[in-house]
C-alpha cells in the first residue's frame, strides 16, 4: 500500500518535513517513491505539488492524519472529487 506521509529533515529543534509518497512498510526516513511537497511547522509554510498529489490519491494512496489535515487546509480533496 502507498501512503502519503511526512519525512523529517533539518537540524535538531529546527525540523521541517517533506510530504512523500512511500510504501507503508518503509521506514520514516526511507527512500520515497516521489516527493510531493514541503511543510514547515515553525512558520506554517506549505508548498504542495497539487497535480502529483491528486494523481496519487486517485491511484489509491492513503494519507496519514497529519498529511490529511494539511491537504484539507489546501483544499486538495475538492480537486480529487472533481
């Protein structure tokens, strides 16, 4: 199963995350199938590759709860339904 989840990177106490498509049994910082976006919780900055995310969701990828809330804020799910 393919999951959309966060991959941690950055310095200690200055963490940022990449939103990635990865196999569900891979480790958190393992090699992703595709990098789909960026999330910085300190500044609440997000950059998303919306067409690639929509493509993955239509293929059946399951987002984690955190990624789901980020995508909901960016109104990505409305594009999947259309």
